[in-house]
């Protein structure tokens, strides 16, 4: 038995081109009572594998003579019972996914925790390696989308990368929790893109951006004549996502009636369209997201407890940017490169300006940082951004006085709620619309088109009347503030207000 009580002594292969890391791992594994062989190149490592040496392998990724991940499928084929623990300083989602897809038992980012390495070795030697991993012949590397800004070396992000890598070959339902602007949809898209349903559709629906009375129709579709305006059958998001992934964003805003129907789909794997009678089979992976505390909504009776447990199979919490400030610099650099690729001037940020960025609390999270990067790229002539520019951009700007809004806009917004003239105006314009078609019916989907065409100017006029104050606008419209924010973003409405406050409000 080993001195640490880890079972019989094993032979651990350690491959890393950093001599200090080889020494640390050699000493740590020896203290656990194991025999250790170390090397700094891929060629020696492969020779050991071919010769049958070692019971477990701990390896880096990049070596002077090659990439260990390139030979990982061959290692799996030659030594299917040998667990492989991959460690890398390239702490990205792509590295974690590549390691997992190619048969790694565990992926650990550098700098690593020796206790975590010891736990991984113990699990590997216990015989769990290879039981639930696809064979190398079944692996499809696919094309990694480097545009996904899942960037960060913070411990919190590294744990998320590892979780995503473990989930990619499953169909488990995932609940993503996080504040607005943290990147919940990016996580959902990564789960789909790197998963086994990647060739099928990824369909997203934002519960906060859809009128409550239309959510069931949006999710499950409707039949012709199901309700006023249903002039033709319409596919719902479940049908559109068949075989793929359905992302339910802001699921906490789902009405209770729709919650009941969603629960049935999750339980029975089928649904019935609005106005329909024939059950339809559902083959989708569900990923949900929310910025709200669903447990609190359950306690208040606003969210079904049984649905919560159905959705919360694997919870992923996205930390706000203020909890992972070490990621601000790489994120800022990424967004500036992104801005340059979009045709904006090339910019860089001085070390002092980076320090100023770290002092900010980032209430709008990653989205706020992205908006800031694009703003400084387009509004400032300096090639190197200094602290004074960041200070000015992060300083709260006062909203424009309400009196500066267009008088006509203010009049319209104040008169709109509860004023019968609005309904008469809509009726008049629709009459003109039908008359223009000389009695012929316009194209299908008029109900949705009218809603879209009325909603955008209504929100724009109301925001203009309130000087861009979203809290006042939401109250005037009778909407939840978060719902208004989602609609602003979804309809791409530009709020006429100080730039900083506009970005923070929407973020």
C-alpha cells in the first residue's frame, strides 16, 4: 500500500517540457507512493506507451517536438485502459474540449493545484478511465468557433470550461444562471456547437421579449384558426429545433400556463400545438437560462417547483465580471481586435488604463466591457488608450432633460396609454393598408407584423419622451423594467441618452 493510502503502487508517466513542473509532479507522485517516469518530449512519451510502460499518464499539451493532443487518439487506441490527465496553460474552452473529445480522463488548467492532481490520479487509478468516453474512431473534431468570447483564465472560468467539456457528449438539461451581460447565450451556443447535436438547429427564444399571450404559440406552434389572426399553421420553436437544441432564455419570465405545458413536454417527450389535437414528438435538448433567483420564485408560487427540478439537472453559474477581474485584460484585448476586424481603428490599452478598468464594478458585465471597447475604438483618435479616456467613459453622465425630447414624441407617449385615438389611428392605417391591396388579402402573418411595426415606434417614442430613462418608460408602458431592456436589445432600439447610461441600462 502507498503511504497516502491510495492503494498499490502504480507507475505514473509525467510528460512536460517545463523541468520545474516535471520535478514538482515527480515529487508529489513519489510522496503518494508511486513510481514515476518523466520526459520533456512527445517522442519518448510515445515510445513508453508503445512499450506498455505506465499505469497513468499526466501530460502537457505543447512540446518542442509536437502536440500531445494529436497523439491522444493513438494512445487511447494502443492503451485503452490507461487514464490520461491533460494539463495546459492554454486555458481556453477549445483546449478543454479537444482534450475531452480525444479521450482524456481529466483536464486540468495550469497553474494546477497539487491536491486536485492527486484526486484526479486517485480516480483514474480506481478504474473509472474510459468507461464513458467515446472511442477515438467516433470522435469528430469539427470546427471550433473562435468567435465565441468565452475568454478567461480565472478559476471560475476554468471550472466552466471543464464543465462544458464534460457535458458536450450528453443530452442533459442545463440551467445557466447569471446576471445580464455575463454571456449565458454564449454558454448555451458552446454546449450546442461542441455537442453531438451540432449538425442540427440551435433555436433560442427569449421569454421576456414575447407577449405573455403569445408564448405558447411561439413554443408549440399553432393551427390555422386557433385564434384571431391565426390565418395559417405556424411551426413553434420545438418543431424548429427538432434534433437540435432549444435555448429558453429568461425562463423565469414564463407564464404559469406555459410552464405547465413545458413540463409535459419534458416529462412525456411530446407536445400539442395551440388549437391542435395530435401530439407531436419532441427530440430536443433543453438549455434554460435566467438572471432571476428561481428558488425564490418557486417559494413565491410564481414558478413551478416540479419544472424547476426538471430544468435544473446541471446548474452552471456564470460569475459577474466583478468576480473575475483577472479576465478583464484578455477580454478587452479580444473586443478591440474584434472591433478592428469590423473596420474600426486599431487600438490598444495602456497598463495604467487596464488598471483603471479593474477598478470598475461592471454592472453590465462582459457586455458593458464589449460596448466600451467598441466605443473607445470609434470615438477616440488615440492609438493607445490611456486612463483619462477610460475615466471619462466610465463616469456617469446625466440624462438629457426631459424638455429636450422632441415635443411631438413626448405628446404621443403621454397620450398613448389609455387614449382611444391610438386604437382609431391603428384602425385607420390598417384600413388604408387593405385598401392599398385593392381588396386582396395581404401576405400571411399580418398579426405578428402589426405587433412588430407598432412595438418599435411605441418604445422609441416613449423612451424619447422620458429622456431615455428606462425606469420611467417601463412604468409608463406598464412593463417590467427587465422586459423593457430585453425588448430594446431585441428590437435594436437606440436610446437617446448619454452614451454611458445607455450602455449600462441596456447591459
